C-alpha cells in the first residue's frame, strides 16, 4: 500500500492524496489550489503524478472548493469512476461546483476584456458547466457510521467532522494480501460547541492518520466570545454609519454568521441594521442546510422547534440578481454585506471590495483563514495597496480580524482529537493542509504527547505503508 501526497502539502489548499492499494488507485479529495494566480493556473490544469483515466474512484471529505473544486477537471481529463461522499456533501457539491464553473467563466470574461485591450493572450476557464454536470453523475451518497465495501478489500466509513454540513473524517479499513491496515483522513476537523453543527466525532483507532494542521500552532478565542465580538463590530458600524464587508465561504461561515446575527438582533443586543447575503451560492447552500437537519446540533434543532427559520430574519435579504448586487454599491451605511469567495480570490466580493476598500469609514471583517498569496491574506496583513482585477486600490478601510468563528480546530483542539487515538497502534501521523511553520509547531506538540513518528510530506512525496 502506498500514499502519495499531491495537494495541500505544506500549504492549506488544493487537498489531494493518491492511494494505491488492493490493485486500485484512488484519491482522497480533489481540490482546487488557491494562491498565486500563475501558480494556481498551472497546478489546477495538470495532474503531474497520475493519469486521471487510471483513477478508480474518489473519496471526498467535504464540499469546500479547496477539497472538491478540481473534480470537474479530473472528469474532463478522463476520470469516470465513482465519487463517494456523504449525502449532504453530495447536495452541497452539486451547487458549489456549478457556482465554481460560473465564477470562473465570468471572471475570465472580465479579465479577458482587459487583456484584449492590451493585446495579451486570452484565458480559458478551467472547466465548464457541462464538465460539472458530467461530474455530478458520478457522485454516490453514503450515510455516516455505516461501513461500506467500496472495492474488494477496501471498506469505508464516514464520521462527522463538524466542519461544514456533511463534512466527514474518513476511516478506511484496507485488507491487502491478508494484512489489514486502518487509515484515517481528517479532511478538515471542526470545533466543539460551534453554532449549527454537531461536534467532531472520534474515528476508530488507526495505524496511519493523515491530519490537517491549518491552525497547528495557533489558538482561537473561545467560541463563546464570538457573539460579543460581532456585537462590538456591529455597534461600531452603527455609530459611524459604516458598511461592513464580510468575505465568507458560502457554505458554513455564511450560515453561522446569519444564525448568530438572527439571535443578536432578536435579543435586542444591537440596533437592527440591513444585512445582505450577496451570493447566489449562499442562497442555494442555505436551502441545502434546511433539508439536512440530521446534521444539526441540539441547540439549533431546539431553535428550529421554538422559532422560525434560523437563516432568515426581518432585516436580512438574500441577493441573487446581478443588478441587485450592483445596487449595493450605492447604499449608505450602516449595513452588512456578506459575500463570497471566502479568500477573496473570485466572485462578487471582489466587486464590493473594489467599490468600498478606499473609504476609511468602511470595515472589512475577516472571519476565516486566508491562505498565502490570496487577496484575503493581503487584507489580513493590511498591505497599503492591493490589486483587484489587475487594478490597484488603496486599502483605507479598517480591517478587523475575528477568528472566533473559524470552522477549523485550533492547535489545542487538534491535539485533543489526536490524543483520543491509540498511540501504541499509531505508526505515523502525516501532517497536511497547513503552512510549514504551523506544521512544525504541531509536530512538536504531537511528539510531546507520545506520537513518535510525525511526518510533514512534500508535494509528490510517496510513503509505502
């Protein structure tokens, strides 16, 4: 049995790992790489370490684009096997991949207008809606906690990761030539006591564990502080009549924010101000949330039983139409605009930033992790000048970073999760989905609690188990 680490190696994006076992080749995740435009352009269009036609099946941990977003390219280049995932992830991926194709087409059209005027070569979108539709035909939904033999000698069980709706920690029991190896893949591990979703679940003990390390060296503020922080920002915007721009993933973060604002406004903790969710994907994703209450925690289930829709309230408006989106540019504050993409690499948030980032009265509220070289990271680092669609803008707006809503476990939470696994059985932990400095810190912490073999693979590195 062999693992080759291809994506999310010493970085937090483009999750993809190739497994060879029982005469099969299969992938854990097939995500889009997000970062430097030129590098992302090249990495997402080529599969350097395998031929897509030779991949037998894919196991998908969850629907976020950095884990699922390159599946249509895989299909476009010849993959025709099954894609195993949970039912909720299947439903979310159906809308997210269509949205991804739409965004790429629109962004390429926008950029190509400028490139044509400059006499530069025009770009092609990574994939089209037709590629997405072919991909969706291959999805197979499975329930949590039920073991399935997905191929001879390879049994799969999904456990709830508590990260976004339908997210899973993957447990594989692989019987190769009479030798059984238990392999775990964390996907992205969520946090305890987060709004809406259940807490991450322990998988059975494993021999090898591929573990995310996004916040391997950092600690979040307690989730109970999130509401107070949000109240503080809203009050500030109300007093100075600011626009609050929130770049947020359309799946997970947007629903958590809307749910929290609902409770805050309902309890009279701040004056109500207009809230706009400007993302067709967010609208569709929120509808998917509504039909998967089996993923909700007790607090959210209680809220639904006692009150109305937790994702809608009087001052909230979901925007889908492009013209309505453009009208938001002419609004005066105070108001809140939640828009995707979460890392500010594509989508409507770019247009809102371009129209509002130079106004010192406005607030950009960062509520999630921003990968290296993304526009979101440049905002977090408060660079004086930023580029949007090739044009330069002065970053005059106030940037507030609030990590209480992070859907990723922090260093202590990751350590707590790993500590539940049997150290005497564990042969190796492989750290992925993290920047190298975070991984080094987390590796030391794991060593301290008794995990002797903790490896940080490089891109393309293979390990024989």
